């Protein structure tokens, strides 16, 4: 039983995600949380296993985001693959921009001469990095399309 629990996603996290989509007054049974916990864990394992098989065939040791998108598509989850690819693209753009800014900031810090100026510049750089992290955390979440019997509806962002 302990080994099984270690394999599963944390139940508190699953419950928190479930609550985000429900009205504030809604309750979730322990059984419902456990069912979603098992299903979500199985889904992640299923997709990751498919991506891992691809990496193994290509003699690679690291599964990356592109492998996950490929696996989702290969397993018939095209809508999820497309949403994941969009997210991955946005994440990489943000990461690239953050790294570019960090490199500029490091160059400025190493080319400065006066110690007091260096300390002030270092403080400004740290302050800018904190603002960048805060900005990243306030980015609008992605919206996903769920298709049910030919109808399309947009879910609330998670």
C-alpha cells in the first residue's frame, strides 16, 4: 500500500486542482479524489512511457517536451498535444527572453568598475529579476478547448 501511494500524485494537489474548476460551495468526496488521483497518475505514466519508448528507439536518455507532445498525438490525444505544443512554445519564448535578459544583466555587472556602483547595479539587477519572476507568475493561464459531442466550449483556466 505504501509503494502504491508513493507512485500516485499527491492527493492534496489533486483535490486542489479539482476544487479550482468547481463552484466554491461544491464538495469533493475522498473517493472522487482517489479516482482522479489514480486516473491522472495512470495518464501521466501512459504518455511518459510512450515518449520514453521513442527516446529509447532514438538512443536518447532525456524525455523532453517535444517527446511528450509527440506521444500525446501518437496516442490519439491530438487536442491535448496541440494545447501542450502551444504552452511549450510560450514557455520556451519566456525562457529565452529571461536568459537573454540575465546575460545582459551579468554583462553589465561584470563591466562596471566602482565598487559602490557595482553594489547598486547588483541590487538593481536582483530587483529586476524579482519583477521578471512576478511578471511570469501573473501571466494569463492557457485556455483549453474541450469538445463534447460535436460542441466546443472553453474551460475556465486552471
